C-alpha cells in the first residue's frame, strides 16, 4: 500500500480469483461514486454457489461478521441488487481510495493477520468514511488456504484480534451500553472453543489482550480524539 502509486488500491487474498467482470465493475464505481472511500465485493466460495460476504458488519455484542454469509449465491439476481452501504469490506477482496489510508493510517501490523480488516473498517467508520457494497463485483475465495481454520495459532489470532479491535475503537458510552451483550458473546465463544478442545487457547488469547492494555490505550486515545461519527449513528450501524 505504501509503494502503490495510484489513487485506488485493490487488495486480494492469495487464495482468491476474480470474476472476469470484477475490475470493470470496480473501475466504473470509482467514477460513479466519488464520495465513497471503499467498496465491498461479493465474495463467494470457490465453487461459486455460496456467498461468503456482501460486506463486513459488527453487532451490538461486539462480534464482527460478514453480511449474507452462507446465502445461496447462485439464486441471487445480481441485476436486481443495487449498491448498498456497508459497515466495511472484507480484506479478502476490497477496493480502497488512497485518501482513506492517508486519513486513518494503514492496517495495524500488531494484528499479524485476521480481523485487521475489521479493525481498519471500525477506524474508518469512526471517521465517517463510507463503504459501498457492489453486488456485481465478484471474487471467488477458497478460504483459510494458508493456515487452515482450526489450527491453534489461527484460533488464537481470531479471538485476540477481535477483542483488540473492539478495545481500540468502541466508544466508552457504547462499551457501557453493550457490555452485557459483549460479555455474553465472549462466554459463548469460550464455551464453544472449550467444547472443541481449545479452551486453553481461548484463555491465552484473552490474556494477551489484558497484557496489551497499555499499548491499546496509546492507540485508542488518538482514534477516539479524531472520531467524527456520533454515538447515535454508530449505534444505528451496529443495531441494523
């Protein structure tokens, strides 16, 4: 991203491939929507039948998720789907304007991998940058091809980074409002991983977040000081 010369930057996972029309759709969107700073794509599992993401989102329980996940993509009529606002996009495939990075910075390299895109989305929304979902911009994604989805290191990063992103960006007033739901979600997550034999990994990941509190607070201060979106508007995004 630092070395790229153009005003628009397209990111794509190494286990993904483009639909032949994808770049044409994205190129057209840059001209049609000059006010939009990032664009979410239709990310589809490699066989082309199941939707993996139509844009990223966050719920009032603090959990990040991909909109439209597991819908039957083959039955969707894309020509009837209009571009629609999204909380953010998936790092598996997304288009960004350079000005967005210039305003909020790059992906947080402390995350290493997993949820660094959601952390970036959250910071962008706090600055009131808009993301738009483009249904006809399609990417086919294999998913977890590099590390696998059930390896201990993958689980540790997923748990830790979700909490890190939340700790950095969720405003204090919304922390207080959503804390019961956030705690309940973490208890369910811990129980799920314990049932899978990964309870120790979950505890280790949560402990890493506590250990990083000083670093989190150093990052959180400037993020919150530059916030442009109101708590009410952020609530609507989280509860929609």
